[in-house]
C-alpha cells in the first residue's frame, strides 16, 4: 500500500467515510491518545530539566553555605581567643589596681 495512486487513495477515503461512526470514534480516540502521550512525554522531559536545574542550584547553595559556616567558625574561634586574652589582661589590671590601692 505504499505506492497508492490518487484514485486508490480516494477510494480508501470513500470506504472509510462510508463506515459507521464507531470506526471514526476509534480513530479519533487513537489520535487523542497519541497526542496526549506526546504531551505527557514533553512535560516529563521539562520536569526532569527543572529537577536537574534545581539540584545544581541546591548544590551550589550548599557549597556557599558551607563556606559561610567555615568563616563563622573561624571568626568564633578568633573571638574566643580574644575574649580569653582580654580576661587575662583584665585579671592583670585588677591585680595591679589592688596592689596600687594597697600601696596608698
């Protein structure tokens, strides 16, 4: 049936038109299923693209957040050392102040 001439094609169309509505419904339903399948396939592809983009962005944000937390930990350690040094200096100042007041 690949080499149909115009007359044979028109005869096939006329034959299909003379069939009852059941065949027309089945043909339309098959076409609808095919179109729905193509649309669902396209939507799934779009969803997979969005999921991949979201994962890449999430990984990037996670890396940046890790860097921020490391910086905060470093700063907290520096602050703890600074507070420790200040406490020692204040103890020395208090000792010197008591010694100075006792000498008066």
